[in-house]
C-alpha cells in the first residue's frame, strides 16, 4: 500500500484553467492535465524567480520532492507544446 500523499502549501488559484492551440477546436485535441501542485511549482520557480530551496520551503516540501513536481510539470508542458495538445490545470 503506497504512502498517503501529503498536502502542499499552494498560494495559487488560477483564473484560467485551459490553454489550447489557436484555431483547433477542443474536440480534436488531446488534453494534458497539470495538477495545481505542478502549476504552483512552475509559478514559484519561473514567474517568481525563486531558488529551488525557497520554492520547496514555500510549498512545505523537501527539495527533492519539489524537483520531482517541477520535472513532471515540465514534461507535461513540453508534451503539450510539441504535440499540439491542450493543457488543463486541475484545481482540485
């Protein structure tokens, strides 16, 4: 049985939860889902410009866990951009 997932400190609630390629109807697109945790990691690291240590402290997690969250987010966004998929931010 896996260990239960810990709650992370997330100070971000996006107003926009979908991004898609222009000119392609949603019904023709595959969707990549980002967790709110991954969106927060991207926001702290890239938009706020914080160091990995600072980001991990803000999210109340270890640096290695923060790096895994960030890496997962980068992989999903790269897949969406390269393969023309929509991105949905799951705010649950």
